[in-house]
């Protein structure tokens, strides 16, 4: 049912998926600029990728839930192969409107497959067949390796190779998904018996939205803030890597207890720590202080995500798990991140970087207050 090779396949999938993210986030805008696009056009293209994260996951999840017996594995393989072809197409499209269409299609395919894989991983974790955190941690490892390698390799004229590296990673995703365990052979999963989404599930989506919105200054402007403070490129990279390393350690060592604990406690504490982190970053300029705040990424991202992704499944109707994971991805990583980054851009323009981090701290505090209204009982 769940073999060692199928678990390795999921690890490879996460590593490849987030390796692609580790290339797309820093180098996609650089590649676009190298093709002659101005700042407005670059913003539109990156915005299309963000829009895809809002629309695609719930839509694809709804379709997956409607399939008799489930066809998630087959969809992931086909979507990854299609994304590989689309990635290659980016390098050959000349007209800007065609490039926009290609980028949007790629974004839809790329965004839709992660929630389906998360749903499979969480189902195996719930059945004690694997540990979600120790599967997902390989994504963080892939992100770090790709970001560092991309910074070394994709410089100067070699930035033109960007689509081919994304192509290769999408092929690796498809090859890994072929070896996924069949979701239909897993034990019957837990969940609410009702068809509709209840109050606690909706509240969890709102809390997830606020957490990712509070990351707007960090994901959008942390590097620029460090440049403004006078830090060099290798130092900026080290700050980012330290945050991900803290995430990796927590996911590896404390995944199961965090998934079992009551969401009211885990999510509210994670949001309080996030508020402290944003307040600290906005107030700190010395390197040792910034390093300390980066260690809190273990709570503001890793602990929050481990708990939230497990409780999304438990609070959703048993027949709507794929849709639920899609809504979780769309509300937080899609809509929350997009509004957070865009809003912080306006704040930075008028009031500077610290003000954006202070506002994000306030958003996290609001999320913490709401998270206290989630279930306070743990899963045993």
C-alpha cells in the first residue's frame, strides 16, 4: 500500500516542487527583465502567478473530490508534464500577451498540484503510515539548495537558461508522482460527516489568511530592507537560509506533536510569535538581532503550517478533503500573500520598511485573537 519507494517519491516531489519555487521567487523577475520587460510588465507577470494560487487550488480540489474513486495521482502527473511543456514555451513566446497567457497557465498547473499532494501526505500521516512534517521538510531542503545554486549559476547571460531548469524540475515532479501511493488504498480518513464547511473551518481559513498577510513585508521587502541597511548579498542569503534551517529542524523533530495539539493553542501562539518577529525586524538593524528574529521562522511558518494543514482535513467534510486543502492554499498562500505584499508595497513607498513590519505585527495580533476561538481540544 505505502512502500518505501512511494514515500521516497513524495520526498522527491516536495524537494523538486520547492526547488522550483526557490528559482521562481528570486529569478523569474530577473529573467523577465532580461527579456526586455519593464517594471510594470514584470509586476503583471508575477501577479499572474499569484492570482493562479488563489483560483486554481479550490477549483482543482473540487474537481478531484467529484471524481469517483479519486484520480489525484493521475492529475498530478499530467499537470506536471503540461507545466514542463509550458515552461519551455515561455522561452520561445515573443508577444507579451502570449507570454501572459503562458505564465497564467503555468501558474494554474503549478499551484494546483501541491494541495493534492499535501492532502495525500496528511492522510498517510493521520493513518500513522508516515509523518507529514518529515515528508514536507524535503521541500525546505530543496528550496535552500535551489536558491543557493541559482544564485551561483543563473547570473549574467546564463539567466536565459531559467525556463529549462523549471522544465527539468517539472519533469521530476511528474516522475515522482507516478510512484505515489494510491489514495484509494489508504484507510478511511477522518473528517466531519456533514457536506458543508462549518464555522471552525471558515475561521481557520481566515486565520491562515491573516498569518500569510502578515508575512507581506517579509516575503516582499525583507531583502530590500537589508540592502537599505547596508548588508551585502551573501549576508542577505545567509539570513534567508537561517530561517529555512530553523523551519527544517522544527518540521523534522516536532511535526507529530504539533499536528495533534489543539489549533487554538498552536495557531494563536504561532501568530503571537510572528507579531514579535515582525516587530523585532522592524526595530533591529544589528546582524545578531536579525539572526535571532529569523530563528522565529520555525514558529511563524513551520509550526503554523503543520498544525493548520492537519486541522484543515479534520474540520472539513470527509468527502471534501481535496477542496478543503485547495481553499487553505488559496486563502493563505494565494490571497493572503498577495494582499500582504501589495499592501506593504504601499506602506513602504510612503512610510518606509519598519512601518510595513509594524503593520504586519498588528495583523498577526488580530489573527492570534481569532485563533483563540478555534477548537481547544487536542487529537489523541
